[in-house]
């Protein structure tokens, strides 16, 4: 099968299209023919330098976290899926390829019926991050005021729609170029951070969700209500200490969750829940650009600019059907 492989850390050009052995599912695994994946922010980070994916060389030579495709075959013990099922899901590695095996109890679910493969592949990373932050850590309630900083990214676009679903009044913070897109997702108010600093407008929010790690709790504290919660996807050591201290007292809180490290069983439940919301028209995919697998280096270069809107999709063996 074809896969985009990298044998060393470096610039996008280290990603090379190669023929590798097609995987065979174990007894508890399914073999997925992948039609679409994405480039999330963490992928270029893991490609460029040592760290989470190894120190001397990449521990996992095939990147790619989100995927959508079709079950081609199953192991003898599999009961959740059958060949022909259209699925979408999330794993840390291996989706930059034509095929991938996953355990049947991995973060995998039946694809929403009203989404293309490209759209379905763009859902898991952002929504599986935003949902546990807002629902579980933020305890979001109808009528609350929620500010989402970094509202135009994959997590931010999912967070806007989820906050609206839960009945919150949403303020999105983004750059000038993304104001209309963020409004179209349901934000009640949009702040252009290049022209206005939300921490200085005297407004307060029940939840401030920092999806990009650029505004600290100290900076945002004055913009929280007395019992408000600050959520951050990129916790610093100082922030972790603040979270511990605020957990033991009343008043403003700091919360974070390692969303990617949650048990697969929780992610499965959330994927099924998200499918229900998608099929009910409550959540839609936000796709910025689409590239074929062969052009994934160019996709990495674009994501590294930090200016993507929503998601950057990679198609595998099919033409892009971005709507």
C-alpha cells in the first residue's frame, strides 16, 4: 500500500510517499481502507523535531490522527463492525496511508450519514477536544456566557457549535479574515483580536476557553465572572499549579484535560454523541483546504503558517469533495 513515511525529523520534505506492507488485522482489529485524513497542528510538530514521537528518529514513521474510510475486513473476534461499514475515528498515528488497522474498541464509530469522508475526517480531533473541556471541565450550562479564544481553528470551530448546542451565549475571538466564518457558525459576538483586547472591554464570561495557548489565566482572570472557569488546551507548569490551587477554593477556576489521553471507551461514546448532533444538523464540518496524499508536504507547510481555518483535509485515493 502507499503511505507517507518519514525516517528522520526535519522540514516537510522528509515526508516521502512509499510502498509499505499492507497491515493484516489481528483477532480484535478491523482493517480500514482510508479515504480521508487531516493535518492537525501536532503533526508538523512531531515531524519537525524530536519529542513525543521519538528522540533519535521517529518511533512511528507514519503520522496522521483523524481518519474516515470503510471497513475492508475484520478479525475473527470483532463484533462491533462488519466489512462495508463506513467509519470515522481517531488514533495518534498511521492515518497517512491507504490502510490502517485499529482495535474494534478503539476510538472508532460509524460515520455520520450526512457527511462525506472528507467532512467526517475533520471532526474527531477538534470535537473530541472541545467536548470534554466544555461539558466535563467547564460544566457548561444554558444561558452562560462563553468566550472562545482561537475560534477559527479546529478546536475553536467545534467549540462554538457545541457551546451553542448547550445553550450558551458565545463570543469568538479571531483575526479579521475569519470574522464572518466564526459568525456563520453561531457566535453571538465576534472580537477581532488585532483591533480589540477582550480583557480590556470590562465584559465578563462564565467560561473562557483558550484553544491556542496564547492568553494566560492571569491575563484573563479579570474577564471571568466570580465563579468563572478558565479552560486551556496548552497548560503550562504555572497553570497546572493554579489549577491545583483553585480546585481547593471557591471563586475563579483553572481547568484542563489531556483530551487525547482519555480512554477509548469515552471517545467512542463521544463520537456516537457527535454523530447524533451532526445528523440532527447541530454541527457541521469546517474545511479550509483539501490536498491529495501526494501533496501532504504542502499541507504541512500551510498548517505551519498558523492561519488555517478549521481543518486541512488529506484525501487518499479519491478526489476532494469539499462542500
